[in-house]
C-alpha cells in the first residue's frame, strides 16, 4: 500500500508540474476517444439494427403476399401447414391518396395496411399508442412522419375514409421507410367497416406466419407452395429474405461504414500508443533522478501508469461523449430510414469498452516505455537519452545546411518516435483519402446508371409487343422488353433472387462487369450476381434452380458471374425465351436506349403518346439519396476529428522536439535569432514528419485501404476506391495548413521562455 501511495503522490506532483503538456496530452486522448466512440456508434448501431427491429416488432417468420382472397379461404390454406404457431391476415391497398390537413401536402402513392389490432402485428409502436377497434384512427410509419412533420394528434385525410387522427408512429422492419419506399400507414378493420359496412368474410392479400420452430422454414415453404391452390401472384419472404431486401437499399452503405469505423479504430489505437510513449520520452531525465535516489523500477512504472490514467480517464470521458454527439444523430437517422430503432441503452457496454481502451491504452503505453527506461543506465537517463540511443553526426548540421536541416536532424535523432508519429499521420492521411474516394464513388453510383452497367436511359410501362414501335421513335437507338421477376432458390426457398431478362442480348441494355466465366449463350444459360453466387455456392457450370411466383421452375447452367449492385448482388440474368416458357406473363417494361445527343424530352413525349408512362432510368442508389446524404454527414464528422488528430500529432511532435532541444533552441536565440529562426528550425522538423507521412498515407490508401474496401463492395458492384490527383492535392494542402498551425503555435510557446532558462536546461 505504501508503494501505491508513493506512486500516487508522484503522479499527482507530475501533473501539477507539467500542466500545459498534460493539457496537450489530454486533448490527444480525447480526440482518439472521440474516434473510438464514433466507430462504436456506427458499427454497433448499424450492425445490430435489423435484429433489434425484428425483435421489437415480433417480425413474422414468413410473410406471404397473394391476390385478393377471402380470409376464410386463406385461413384454410394456412391451417393445412405444419408447425404454425399463429398467423395474422391483413389487406394491403396501394396508390392511396392522403392529405395532411395541417400542411396541405398530398401523396397519391401511399400504402394502406388494413389490420385487426393485436399484440402480434409485425410492427413496433415507437410513439403514441396502438389502434383501437374504433374508426377514425391510423398509425403512420415513423420515417414518413418525420419527413412530413406529422405530429401525434394530427389529422390526415384518407381517400374514401375521410379525416383520421394519427394516434401512433410505428416501425415495420419488413421494408425500408419513406422516402426509400412509398409512405405507409395502418388503419383498423373497424374503420373500414364503419365507412362501408361490416363484411362477414373480408378479403386479405397478405399473411404473416409465425412458426413454432423457425429452423423448419424451408420445409413449411415447400408445403405452402403445394397447398396454395386458389391463390395467385404468390410471393414468400422469410426473415432472412427481408434482411436481404433491406440490404438492397443500404447494404453497401452499412458495410462500408462499418469498415471505415474499424480503420478509425486502428488509427486511434496507434495515436494513443504513440502519445503515451512520447510522454515517457519527455520525462526520461526525471525518471533518471528518481532512479538515482533509490526508486525501484516497478515504482517508476507504477507512477507513470497512474499519471497516464489520471490524464486519460477524464479526457477519454470527454472524447467518448464528443464522438457520440457527432455521430449518434446521423446514425439514428440512417436506421430510421431502414425502419430500425436506434440502439439507445444497448450502446452502454460497447461505449464502456471504448472508454476503457481510450483510458487504459495511455496508461499501459506509458508503463511499458517507463519499465524499459527504468532498467537502463541511470547516467543515460539523467542526460535525457531515448530508450534507444541515437547515433550522432560528426559535423554540425546547422552551420553546414541551415536551420531547417538542423530541425530535420533533431527529429531524425529519435527514430522510433519519428516512425510512430509518421505512421499515425500516415494512417490519418490514408483515412481522409479513403473518405474522399468513397464520397466520389457513391456520388457516381447515385447519379450515373452507367456506373452499374446500365446502358439505357428511359423505361416505359408498355407491353413487350410495343418494343418495335418504340424503336422507331426519332432519337431512340434501340428498345426491348425488360422482364423483372422475384423468384426463390428451389432448394432454399428463403433465398430471394431477382430474375432479369431482356428481349434479345441483355448486354445492349445492362452489362454489369463480368467477374468470372463468360456471357450467357442460348436459352439454357444464365449470368448470376456475385452476391447470389456466394450465398448459394454457385460457380461457372453450376445449376441455378429458380422457383418462380407463377409456380413454375426454371433450371439453367451458370455461364458467368457478374458484379452487380442491384438487389445486393442477388440477381440472375436469364434468356427471355426460357423465362417466358416457365412464366408466360412476367412483369415487363420497355427499356429505351437513346442515340447519343438525342432530345430526351421529345422521346418522353412520344412514349407518353403511345400510352406508356416513361421514367428516367436511375442508378441503384438514386432512391437512396437520403442514405448517401446521411453517410456524408457521418463521414464529415469523422473527417473533422481525423483532421484534428493530424493537427494534434504535429503539435505534439514539434513541442516534444523543442522540449528535448531547449538548449539548442536557446543557443540559436542567443546568437541573435528571433521567432522566425525558430520557425525555420521547426519547419525542418515538421517536414521530416510530414513528407514520409504523406507518402505513407498515399501508399496505404492505394494499396491497402482502397483495395480492402473494394473487396468488401464486390458483392454489390465494381467500386474502385482509389483517390484521384485532386483528392491527394487537397489532402496534402490540408496537411500543410495543419503543419503551419503547429509550427506557429509551438514557436510562439518556445520564444516565451528566456534564453538563460533554455541554456540552463
């Protein structure tokens, strides 16, 4: 106990004697803690969002959609299935008109869910209350309510039902939220009965089924297909399938955010370790004095660890809170768009872990160098030598090559510290370059369909037979029917697959990058997305078995694997002739490829004249613009912290150089040099750090971080993440500004000390 008490006293005395440097160290720890907590908020919150949503909403094991049918007929089909614990039926109406009385806004594409209120409805109440068996009440999806500014108690006018009161906000994880999907609201069956009269056997077109044992979901799906006679346009979705559908909206965004968070963790860890080691190096002389008066090596180590902990604990607390403040709101907004709840209290334990890392790393980082230093010769410690002694130059660099060269040699004398500081700066630079490259790539994916292999500019809701007439419109290069069907794997019906076919060669209209194999030939081959290939273990030559909504089955040989962002890469390009044999009437549009320079507006008018509803072909993430905007907000917050980390590392390195070489600086000043000479000295020292750091950062981004994130995204698209020249120049310019601030700040602090005090150091 006496040893601990003595170490405690020494630690407190050290803090009082070095208040300014303690403050600088605390700032660095706070910045690192902010990066750690931001990484935790992003990675944990997004990585566990769907599981929280499914648990809160009691999401069904199977969701079935079908044509309108009486509830008794549907209930009889469900009763014939094995292992069913309970089920619920509802009617889903699309293209419903709604008005918000308070603001006068209107939507004509809303989705109305007609339900019987109960404890198991597949949604979670996040504000207000559930519906009662009375009329004039509705529930609104939270993402839609936030976007429109809907408040509890507001009136919304629903076409055919009249004014209704909003009594609650909900999250339903079976789909993404508005504006990624159409606005959705819930009304009770009682409201419909009050308006149109009670029906003894109302229609339903959606069933939610909960199983006793979810492991048997595939067996139940097989039985459901066999007993579904009388029902048409059937689609099945399992919990796993719902998660895949949500990934279609945000999978790449979430995965890249998690990867960026892990890189931030590495950067913060390196910075904390380098900061702690530098603090011990500052105090080697004091350690030598204590060792000379009989203090043991263990006591020296304990005192340094306690001092580091006293600084790190409050600084880590401030940093963790700052990281939460910077990223929690945009991360929660991203979760809201996915109809998933924010983690809330579930973040306490992960954030506590981040706090412990931020608080203990400086303490342990100080203890280890102190332990090593305490075992060295006392004479060397009294002279302030580094843990490893530096080789001295035989000629005075200052007179031979100027103050800048002298500053560079002063920094180079501490090689271990030079490497640690340059690595910290290099990681930060690589991180900034990676974020710039990612922002550029996402902007391209958001706005340029061609980046995903799409070569057509318009679509039109016309029958396939109209393709020839569309092709004759002036300005149209070619047109073809585009079929898009959601199928399932015949061996694992929970695996959803989007089947795409074109009338003719699909590469004229969609040509995603070929990863392996070749393009399909004939009517018995298919190309599959890499996400689907990985999910089902498909390779070139494998058999792809598709269970179509019509009840038919399509079996094709895999000719090639493509890189596609659409539908999370779970896509299959098949010959239209094969698809039409298995399903004579699949959903279809006309894809329109324009002549370069053609007037898109005139083509759109011509398509409208033919009776079609033209639409602009968009990139896969265009509907997800709010997701990209939210991502940019998070990246902006992390980039600011990362920039402050660079500034801190430079200030710390310069301050440490001046502190160790106070006598050299004093000699320069005694010869008549002023603040400008000190700045030139520090310029050389800073360049010795910045130049290798910049080279390291550029190489890390180009050869390590960029390729790693590209491999992560390859399930979605070919996404090169290599910073361009403009990004590199902007980052280097920012680093130069940080270096200038560091030089000015440290030079100002150093000239405040008298020359006599510096010479006596």
